[in-house]
C-alpha cells in the first residue's frame, strides 16, 4: 500500500499537458503589426508632400530647373527662401498671419469656452436645437459670409485691417470651438467643482482652479484646430483685405506671376508655423490621450 502512493504521484507527474493554443497570441501580434503598418502608411502619405516641398524650398535654382529632378538635391541652398522673404509684402503678410492666428485663438476661447461650459453644465429649453444651429455657420460657403461682413467692415471703417480678418476667422472657428469645449467640460466631473465650492470657492474660482486645469488638454486641441483653420484660410482674408493681407492670401494673389521657386518657398513658409504651433501644444494633446512623452 505504501508503494502504491509514490507510484500514483509519479504517474500524475508524467501526465502530458494539453498543447497551448497560440492562435490568439498570433492574432494579437498580427493585429498590432497591421495597426503599426497603417500608422506608418498614413504618416508617410501625409508627410511626403511636406518633405518634398521642404526639399524643393532649400534647393538651388539650378536644382529646381533640372529634369528629371533628383529626390534629394545635390546641395542645399537658402537662395529660394531668401528670395521669397525679400519679395514685396511677404514679411508683413507673414506677421499678419501670425497675429490673426493668435488673435483668433484668443477670441475663440474667450467667447467659445464659456459657451461650451454653459452647454456642459446647464440644461435649458432648445439646447439641442442651439447646438445644431451653431453648426449652420460652417454649412454656409465662406463667400456667403465674407461679402456681407466686408460690407459691414466698410461701414465700420475696419476694412483691410488685421481686426477684420480676425473677426472673419473667429466667426468660422466659434462653432467648432463651442462644441469641442462643451464635450471636454462634460468629461470633467461636476462633483469636483461642487467639492471646491464646499471648501469656500466661488463658482468662478472653482471653474478657474479646478475645471480649467483638467480641461486644458481639450482646450489645447481646440486651439490647434482654430490656429490651423485661421492660418490656412484664404478666401475670406482675400475678400476683406487689400494691402494688409495674410500670407496665404498674399501667396494666392502672386501665384499667377510667380516662378516655381517662389511657389515652393511659399508652400514651405505656410507649413512651418502651423507645425511649430502643433509641436508647442503637443504635450497637452499627449496628456489628453493618456500617454507620456518619451
């Protein structure tokens, strides 16, 4: 009897385990590889035009006149960019674009963020209808808005100014700013705001010290969208200005008479400030996505 127990234990220790099913692990790995390939494909598709324009902007005129053009220029030169910035009206237009973009971001947040907060925190009659109504501004063509606004600006003596372009771009950006900030404020728990009021904060102090810091990544995302929209908008800026145009409007009016180097340098100059603004706001977006900067 005493010998049977060790034999039984030995038999159990030599029991063959069933094979491990590795199919779910393989599927997970292939899915991860597919996601990575998709991200790389989208990145290359979006970055390739920027890279090509950048290489053309830093190429010499002789390299641009070659046919077929090499993918990588033989030698780099700042002649193309320097001639672009030396062109009449380019530097003032560049400054106007930066000012209009920053002013548009500021006024869109000053007006749109409180409206988004009200949509997130208060229930009132016609709330859903109001949210749909503010989107009608984006549904209208820019010409429909620009021509009446230009007439108003002429009578108000603000036509052909940075203020006029700022008002047009703020009008275009406000609907999306209101809706984006509303969705961000909804995600911030109202209990935190109420707790701050219990500890002595007023409603304004609770919103400023508790809600706004938590909503800062979403506000940064709204700012990026607004700045890029303002920087790339051409038609409205062309209609409401003549001598104080933004850089896209200045480049557009010069394309018919411009050479290829001017066009490449203009495209590169239009891309870089928007990319720099996005990079400056990137850490807020990363915080919103729940990841960490490496």
